[in-house]
C-alpha cells in the first residue's frame, strides 16, 4: 500500500527546509521498502508549523509539524505502524488556527498541487469562469459590484466600478494587469497564492478580460519572488494547453492571453502608474492622475489594474454568487481579508477572515504574542507606509474605515509585530530612509522631503534641539502627506507620525532626576 | 552552487537583444536577459539595446540605472542577500546583518576583496512569518539566528 504525503513547495516552507524533508522522506521510505507518493503543495499558511507534512488517510489529511530532516525516520515508522508521534497535530482541518479562518480565496492553497490543472478543477476551479461565460459582461459587473469587493492592494477602490469604467471605454485594445509587486514588508499573501494556487489568479484575470473586452493580460511580479514567477509561468503553459488561455476560451468566442513580466527591485513599481511605466519598459516614474488607468492605462489603452488578491477573490464571487461573499465583513468592508501575521510573532502566517476582527485578537490571540516571549509593544499595519499601533489601539477592528479613522491603513493586510526592545526612533528614521531610497524622484515632497526627514530625525536621536526638530518633522510630514504625487511620499508620514504620537517617550528624553532634586 | 556566466560577447549580446526586441515594452525584459547571461549588464550593451528598440541611449541608460537589480559589473562568486525590511528588523535582523558584515569584513552592498562574496540588502523576500530571512545564490533561508547566519556566511566564503 502506498502512502500519500503532502509537503509544501512554498518559498516560506523551502526557507525552513521543506525540500530537505521531502528528500529525506523519499530516501528513508525507499530504504524501508515503503511506497510513498509525495505531492508538493502550496502552503497552508501556518508558517510556524512548516515544514508541515500531511498524510492522506480515509478520514482526511493528518498533519505533522514542524518536521525536520532528523524527525523523518521516526515519522515514517509511526506512519507505517500507525502509532503516535510527538509531532502529530491531528486532522489538518481541525487545527484551531486553520479552523477559525474563513477561507474563501485561500480555500485550495496548501491543499492542491499547484502544477496540476486537473487538481484545480477537481477542487472547484474554473466554476466561476464557466458561470461568467454564461452570464455575459453586464451580469458579471453586477455581481462584482454587489459583492462589495474593494481593491486588496491597499487603496480599497471598489473593483466593480473600476471594471465597469474599462468595460464602457471604447478602444481598439484593452489590457488586464495584475499587480504582483508585493513589496510591503510583512506581506506575503500574493506570493502564497501565486505559488499555491496560480490558476486562481489566471481565472480571475481571464474573467476580467471577458468582462471588459480585453484580450491580453500581464502579471507584473517582483524579482524577489522567483518561485512565484516559476509557478505562474508553469500555470500559464498548462492553462494554454487545456484551452483556458488563448483563442476561444472554454469553447466561447472570447480570447485571452497572459504573460508574466518581472520587476527589477523597485518598490515604487507597486504603485499602479509606476508599474504601468515599468511594463512599458521605462523608469518607474509615477504618473499624475487623472487620466485614470481605466481610461488611459498600459500603452495608453483602457486598463484594469488590480492586485493579485482582488483577482483571486473573483472566482469565488462568480461561482458562489455576490451575496455569499458580501455576507462576510463589516460596514463597507465586505468579504474576507487574507491577513498576514509577521515579524516577531509566535504563530506567524496567513489568516483569512471576515473583516471586523480586532487588532488585539489578531496579535495576541491568533498570533500568540511574540516569539521572543517579551511583551508586544508596537505593531505596524499595512507595510512600510502603514502606521505603528500601540496596545492602546488594539480594539481597532480590521476594516478600511476604522483604520483610517485612527490615522492608519490596512493596506495589503500585513501586520508586523515588535516586542518591547523596539526603538521607535529607529523605526521612524527607517521609514524616511526607505522613502528616500525608493522615491521615483518625480515630485519634490517625496524626493527631498524624505532626505530632510532622515536628517531631522537623526538630529532628534542625537538630542539636538529635540522639541524644535520634532515640530519640524511634523510640519514636513504634513507637506509630504498633502503635496506628494502618490502614496509613497503621501503615506510615509503614517509610520513617522504614529511613532511620534503613540511612542513619544522614545523621542523626548525623560527629565533628569538631577533637576528634580535641586 | 555558483552560477556560471558567459563572458561578454557582442554577437551573443546582439542575439539576446534580437530575441526579445519584438515584445511590447521590451527594455526591462532585455536587460534581465542580458544580466542572466553575463551576470551584469555590460556598458557596451546599452547602445545596442537603444538601437534595437529605437530609443535614445540616454533613455536606456535611465532605465538601467533606475532599477536596483541591474548590475554595472559582475557580482562576487556568491551573492548573499539579507532581508532588511521591517518584519526581519522586528525579528532581530539588524544584529544578524551586523554580524555578517563583521565576519565578511564588508558592508552591505559591497563585495569582498577576493571577489568571493557579494553581500546585499534586500527589501523583503516575503518570508515575513519565518523572519529573519536571507537568500544565498537563489536559495532561501528563514528563521535565521547567529548559528545559521554564521553557517551561511561560511558557505558563501567557501
């Protein structure tokens, strides 16, 4: 009897030894004369348990983790003799961290073989596109709008409205562009879904294509993600072979083709107009808006440009209906958000859940606090341009508007946890430094402001005229916020000002006791 | 595992450029392909790209210098990239980067005198839940600590 095992091929699992474990399993099994079949899946997103090894049983998959090469012999013995093992976590689906989630977008991630189109279809893949083809453009637009889906890249613009604008535009050519330039530290959801369920992204983009009348799409993936590039390219080849890309998709009259383009290490290219410039082969300089990409986008043509997660949400909405998606969430934030728990955190990983969960639940309860075991002092939400939140704001619900009301943003859903050893002056300086290095240079507040920001924060760190320089930084942030062309210069003030506001004690030295004694 | 690159050769360069020049917006695609073949983008290739794409030399030079990835000269035999973004900072990445710099005797962004190791910062490998992380010649490493970073540096120096 052959044992079927599942080991992730996700970059996050490879980084902690998944390949070594898979190889050791193969070798140890051969030595014992046990027949094993190892399926390389994406990751379930429970990264503190990676490398996770799952075994197929009549009762479903049983998980073991984190498995090292050294654990492999005893693990195989336990499997062969059906005896307990120290690393046994029980049924994968029953692991509380996974069970608590609402996996709509990531339902298949970590379950299927991302190289297999058959596996994708066997798990409900392409049901959304099939329905979309029977619905036609207008009905699809109604569904996408009714789902309440907002751009998951960070800006939160209603996807239905964007698509409708492009659908109504008249042009000889239109484009679909997927923004996979996931540069925010603390985020990895795009990477995970591209590596673990690439056909989902293709299905979402294809649906966008038939809806707005575009026949060509590009996926712009950052060069830091070579595994995602490989996975998407392999999936595109498979989809073409089976008639899901190319001419007459699913025997319809629609045609759609896809191409992967690789970035070159510029953070700014995650900004949509900069990304379009880069795709056109130019420096990633931000364009002034208007005109919007929906009217005047790639090569000057009407373009739908969405984040990976926005496209990845589409197949569920079409397969299950807009209401099934919109039933989750709170306020104007409908559906689910794949939240990424990162940094100094005990249970780091991807947690997809309906909007409305509080920051405190995410960090303390789900994330389990820090892995160093020290108290959580600050969390940065939404990447390098997101605000630092103190514990006092842990009641903030995960929702676009609730975060905005507290001078923050949810961005792409990344949460980076810091313990009490963090020096917020350093973090504020880093935010300015990062902006200075990554600024495209087109507008002055971002290009010059960030450099002056670094200098001024350095003066504060050195204790030079602290209160004057603090006022100067605040003023500078104001200029950057309102005077910058895009979110890089415009949002860099978020981490800086939040650090100043919520962690003032790091910037202003406590009065010396010597003075008090006089 | 060292990547072996071809020495710069004009005919080979022209071939690579011709292979991609018909794509729309081909500049980055071509620069990537050149770097993949030669390990860097040779100065001599810039005017060739410009001519093939009917662009000015300044335009291509502008693109080449805008993006962090493109190299002006070959890297060391091994390239060790340390993630320096916030999630890795939160997990103790600063100290590990300083340790790697001290062991190799170079600062981030430079190559050892014997051309063996290029040490570079990278802003996010997307391994933020298994931070701190690094990439050595394309292989990924997470949950780094002093012992693991020392082993990586030692491997790179070999």
